[in-house]
C-alpha cells in the first residue's frame, strides 16, 4: 500500500505499527514536525483522538533501519505477511530541570517500499540540519572532577555520537595543558567542533588553545590589551565531568553529560563573552566565568593541595577560608558598560536566544563603529573605589553551578559584551556568611550595605602594597619598596589582615595581583554543545 501523499507541502502520512498497535504517523515538512497518534477502534463518533507525540524535526537525533530479531518475525502477527520492515527514530525527550534524554521509537511497516519511503523522507529532513557537527575532536581530562571523564564519555556520550553519525577523534590528555598545546598543531579544518570532557579548567584550556591558535595564525599580539582579537569560527562544546562545571551549568541549566551530548548532536550554538586579563603589557589569561580576588581566590588556592578530595575540596577550602576572614586593601577602577540594556539587579536571567544579549550586542557594535578602534581606550569616565574588600569578583556569566543554582551574579548575560563586577567590602563574619548563604537561596545576595555590583566594560585592580611599591613615595627611606609587603606581613602590629590574595581565573590561580580586565567578544561557543 503506497504512503498517502497529501497536497503541498507534501505531507507523508501512513498507518504504521508500534509494539503491535496501529498509529497514524505524519511527517509535515512545512511545519517541520513528525507526529504519531494511536488509532483506537472506530467509535460511533469516528476516530477518538488518543494520546499523540509530536517531535520537531530539529530534535530528531537519528533515523535508521531497525534491527529485526527473528523472535518477533516468527510471531503470529507477521507469519501470514512478507518479512516485516521497520525503522527506528531517536529523538529528544525533555525531562525536568533542563535535563534531556534520548527517546527511541520503532515504526513497523507492512511493505518494504513504504519503509524505504519513510527512511528517505526522514533522512532528507535530517540532512537539511546543516549546522550539525559531523566530525569532532574530543579531549578527555581523566584527572578532573571525580576522575571519571573517560567512563562518562565512553558509556554515555560515544554511543549517542555514533547513533547520530558523528565521527570523533578522541585524545585522553596526559598532562595539564596537553589539550591547549595540541590545538596549536592540529589541522582544525577537519573538525566541526572541539569537545572537552571535563570541568571549567578543561574548557579554559581548550579556549586558550583555540583563541591562541587563531590569534597566532592571524598574527595578532594578544599582549596588547586593546588589540581587536580575531573571532574563532570553530565551536567548543563541554561534556561536564568536573567539580564546579559552571560554564556548562550556566549555559545548559544542568551539568548532565547526556543532556550536553544531545545538544552537541543538534548543533545548538551560543555566543559567549570572553575577557582578557593583562598585567601592564603582558597577557595573562582569558576568562569566561569568574575572575575572583579575596575569598574565591583564597578558596581556590587552598583547594589545590586537596585535589584528592575531588569536588569536596572546594567545600573544605571554603570553610577554612571563611574562618580566616581575610580582607584585602586595594584600588578598583572600572568603566561602565554603557551599551547594555540590562543591569545586575534587574532579575532578568540570561536564557537561550536572550533578548538582552541580542540588543546589547547590537548597541555595542554601533558604539564600536562610532568610536572606531578607540573603543578599547575611550575616555569615558573611570570610576575608582579604594577600600578593604572581602572579595572582588568579575563574572562574564552568572556562574550558576550545582553549589549555587542562581550563581554569583544571577542576571549576568552570556553574550552582552560586559561583565558584572561585584565588590564585597570588609564586613563581619556573620554578615559575610549571610551574603554567602544567599548564593544558595532565592534571596538577593546583593542586598547588603557592604555589597556593590556594577556592569562593566573593563576594570583594573591594584593591591595596596603594589600601589606603594609603584608610587614615588620617599617616606620609607631607602628600603626597597618591593620589600614593603614583606615588612607588612612580618610586622605583628600590621593591621592588614593579609597582604595579598591571588586571582582565581576560571579555576586557575594567576601569579599577578595587579591586573586589567577587558571584555573581548571573540568566541562563538556551541551553546550547549557543552
Ligand atoms: N591528564 C591530565 N593530568 C593532569 N592535569 C590535567 C590533565 N588534563 C587536564 N588537566 C588539568 O586539570 C585541571 C582541572 O581540570 P577540570 O577543570 O576538568 O576539573 P576540575 O578542576 O575538577 O573542574 P572545575 O574546574 O569545573 O572545578 C585543568 O586545569 C586541566 O588543565
Ligand atoms: C557556608 C555556606 C557558603 C555557601 C557558599 C556557596 C557559594 C558558591 C558559589 C560558587 C561559585 C562558583 C564560581 C565558579 C568558579 C569557577 O570558574 C571555578 C572553576 O570551576 N570554580 C571555583 C570553585 O572557583
Ligand atoms: Ca557577559
């Protein structure tokens, strides 16, 4: 029996079987939908509408001829008919809290020709999804998180990539920065994307490798803070297997390897703000999540010696750091991001296809055109704040993660060209604890007199002692200024709780404490190709 072709757009509609039940199956190219609904025995009132399933064609993972086992063929049902033919469709099933799973349904056809029609029509529809990756380079960090990156990839991700017809070249890293170094040598033309199986640090490695490679190929010196960096066309994905996984969590809404793998297969895409960090004319790092001084810098530093604890190392170090209650003196200067349409306290979290990001990016481009390349050093007013701080955090995205589902700045945007600068001034232990705990509740963590938050285009930080080291002050005689910090630390009556903290840059510790950060829109990241 030929499938029924209805008038343009040519729908394909057949009665097929699923688990011995008859269903009306419809492929509607015009609406880009595949749907099927159970046919119940005709009642007096005609066909009763049973439960039906509708799947957007963009969410079909794969279509293939079904394996038919002999047992089923020999069942009474088929004995009087020719050999049955079937095809299997895998598709996205949306679960709770942004979790995705791969649904699977097998349609049985009475004739081989009908089965071929359906396979051809569905594969034609899939082939029109040209933004989907076909060949990926996968870096696995066996060392991050709970050290299960390899198992996670082999058991949960590789089977989905294979079902979707994606070829993957896999590199299990052998040392820190193996992936970053490797990216300077591989032939990137071969790949539709780079996938990192690990946490934020692994993503940061791949980010640095890709951006560094592209700037090197474009002969751009990234040591120049005002350099307009070349954009990277190749996309990065993350399969979360780290401890914090905040880059994945802040874009996907969950750090689940299967969910991320399915987004990768569909080729979902999200631009991402990337900040560059310099010390004078020396490039230090790029950052996409947290650039944190004080509390988060000390937490990270204290956790590095306890990697054997896995993700719990941050909790242990966080508790110890909280008890020390260190604060740090210095000067923060920043330029506001005047083009953005949002603010850190507008309670408008960034979502897929975000209007705030789109509109802010548009306004940023218009401003950059007006100012040509002076944009990086525009004379807009700088705001300068001197003080004693518990924490100085600059976040390019919310930094939402399992520990803090809202993140450090819940309304920070993924691609608005700005970062949220959060200043937590010296306060009592109790007040600091109240501020921290609000990161895990629905309450506003900025609603304290000692907390300020600004949406900025760039900022600079100079620690107090570094200032004195740099100034031409003569009041400390011939003592070499660079030892001032040491004197301060050694002197029991010194009121500085601690001379300097260190910067936590996306989970890696920076050597420098005096830095300048600016936002560079260089990276398109496969959204949820994470
Ligand atoms: N084979 C390896 N051996 C040792 N270190 C590695 C290896 N591969 C990668 N690394 C380094 O391990 C560090 C941590 O990796 P990753 O970020 O994946 O895990 P994590 O720190 O537990 O997660 P998160 O950053 O999300 O908290 C990264 O800085 C990376 O450079
Ligand atoms: C006593 C209760 C205190 C609760 C405090 C919860 C605050 C959690 C905030 C987590 C923010 C994580 C920011 C992410 C930073 C990442 O770039 C980095 C690398 O993954 N992770 C860390 C922990 O520095
Ligand atoms: Ca941002």
